[in-house]
C-alpha cells in the first residue's frame, strides 16, 4: 500500500465535504488552504443549498418536491444548456447530501420558507438555522477537526500539480512537493483573476464589482487545462443585481421579490426585475455606471426585515423618505422621471395596465409613501465555468477519457448554469460545491483503495 494522503486543494464547501466523505471511507486526507483560514466564497455566501425531497422539507409541510422537478427548474433556467447527466446527479444527490451533512457531519440544516427564489417551484433552500455561509463553514470545520484522519493546513497555497505518465501524483505547494494518492481540486473558479474574467466573461463583468473571494484566481482550472483537460461553459457566472454601492453589503433579492423596483440614473426601470438576481445583474451592469437604485415602500421594507436585509439597514444604506421628490434629491435622480416611473409601476401593480417589461408580480401592491431606496451596483459573485468532469467528479479530456488521479468540484468544475449569466439558478453554486465534493471524496477514496498508485 502507500503512505500518501488524498490531497484536497481548497477548504470551501467542496473541499471540506470531499475531505469528510473520503475520511468516512477510511482514507487519510490532507486539505491545503491558501488563506490563513477558509477564506473562499462559501464563508461569504448566504450558505443556502438547494435540495429536493428532504425530511427537512417534510418537516415544514413540503411533500411534493422531487429531484425530477428540481432538474426541470434548473434546466428551464439555463435554457437546457447544462450537462444532463451532471444536472441529474446534482439533483438526485442533493437530498441525501443534506441529510448526510446532518447525520454524518453534525451540521445543522433547516429548510427555509421565507421566500420562493425565482425559478424554483418549491421551497428547497437548506442551510444552518442562524447565520449564513460563515456558520456552514464553522460547522464543517468542526467536523473536520473531530476526524483524526483529516489534517487541514492553512496558509499553504498550492502552486501546481505533480504528474507522472499522465497520472496526477501530488501537488507542488509553497512548502515543496507533496505526494498524493489522488488530488481533488476544490479551489473554486477565476472570479478573482481579472485577466481571465475579461477573456471569458467580457468587459462588463470585468468592470463590475467583484464580490467573491480574492483567493479564487483560477489556477486550478489552468493546471487542469495544462494537463489536457476539457473545459466547458467558461463564459458562465453568477452575477448579482443588487449589492449596496460602493462595495456592499449584499441586498438580498427578497426585497425585489417582495415588490421593489430598480431604476437607473434617469429614474427609469430597465427590465423585468423578477427574472432573477443573476440574470438581472447583466441588465444593471449595462446601465450607465453599472449602477441602479432599488425603490420600495414601507410594506416591502417590513416584509424584508428579519432576513439578510437587516445587515443593509444596520449599516445605514437604506434611505427612507416621506416623499419621492426628497428621495430623488438624496440620490441625485430626476424627480419627475422617478415619480412617473412609480406611477406607471403602480398602474401595473393595481392591474390597470400591462407592465411594460412583463412583470406580473407585485406582492406589496402599489408603492405608497413613505418610500425607501438603496443605491446598488451589479456584481460578479463567482464563475460557473470550469473543468469538465464525469459523474464521479473525475476530470475529463476532450475525448471523454479521464485524467487519472484528478478530481474537481465546486467552482473548479463546470456548473449547471449553462453558458452565460442568465442561466444561474439560486443555489447552483453550493449545490455543485457540496454534491460534487461528496462525490469526488468518495470516488477518490474508492480509487485509492481499489487502484492504489504504484
Ligand atoms: C455573497 C455571495 C453569496 C452567495 N450565496 C450563495 C448561496 O446562498 N447559495 C449558493 O449555492 N451559492 C452562493 N454563492 C456562491 C457560493 O458561495 C460558491 O459557489 C461556493 O461557495 C463555491 O464553493 P467552493 O468550495 O467551490 O469554493 P470556495 O468556497 O470559494 O473555496 C475555495 C477555497 O480554495 C482556496 N484556494 C484558492 N486557491 C488556492 C490554492 N492555490 N491553494 C490552496 N487553496 C486555495 C480559497 O482560499 C478557498 O478557501 C454566493 C457567493 C457570494 C460571493
């Protein structure tokens, strides 16, 4: 046998879940993390993982969700562009993953029912009861610490892969070469690498605020490509249409779902906001200055409290005013145009006129004084294109053969959001990170046992 561990690069959801899954199969694991602590997107995220058919859904009265329905929702959103086998895998395994996280890893998961994310036909977002991605990371880290055959080493950037006769045999780290039975690339995508963003996502995304981790600089994808791996959907990303200007916090899309509208510098709406936050990010990025103003009223404000929206209120980014004229003046928007926009919107909300952009959901009804507003920017959250993998998370070459000893998941692998920013369904990020992490950990562990490297 061999003494080397399974090496996992990156300690986000993908890397930590992969490590736990492999260790449960008796394989020694070394997780190498670039940051002084896990510092990727998982820790910055809202921490919600979509899953169908869980017991946590049943606990809140949802009995009719299924992996098939989830597949259909994801495919509809991405225009049927995502790989059908990977899409099926992620949805089939989503429910078992959530229950495994609770039963085997000691994480806490509840099914959230506060609002239905655009494109999801059932409430299926799961996460820790309190707190966000930071809490999910804390719980995963605790589970890692409790497992004696997992070692997590921080502050050790991996700088390359070692390979011999086409098989990956280890990694080159800041501390030298580390041999491995196999390597799982869990270091997310290239949102933090401006050159790759410009090349693959284009100038508007490159000019937008990047709200993900600066550590995610695309090297995992480049190493795979250098070994002959195929990539797919490199132009795909998760954007967000409402991050408070100039640099946060995130304004949860629940505010729009509850009835807010977005206007540009001219005080005019510029599309149907309810298409979803990633799809609408492109519309905001295309406005002068890549900015917009979210306008709503007391009813929407009240309905949004008690969610991540509270952070935006706490830092003073939500402006309240008794009149639209005053709100327009505070934001430097043309008052007449803003008043006209709100009047037009209210006609649609009252059902007196067809909405010019086709929006038919105004749950808060017409916007009434007092008014509220937030200055927001379109942002890039993370990239969704990456190394092509099979249903065992093995990295593939263009001819469909796999590179021995190399696995990928999360943002390093290709996602299920199709080719652009329009196809991202809420939760696709953590879904691919956590499910592919588990699949990669288990597959790499079984390969280690069945076919040890010589
Ligand atoms: C504000 C925000 C909110 C979000 N909310 C959600 C949500 O609610 N639901 C959802 O599904 N998705 C959400 N996402 C997306 C989601 O966070 C990511 O898709 C997911 O966390 C990716 O997980 P990962 O494990 O692939 O990567 P990460 O969590 O980014 O982990 C990668 C790790 O690799 C490390 N690393 C990088 N390079 C190296 C290297 N060379 N050597 C060693 N280590 C390295 C990084 O430091 C990092 O710790 C959100 C994103 C943002 C920015």
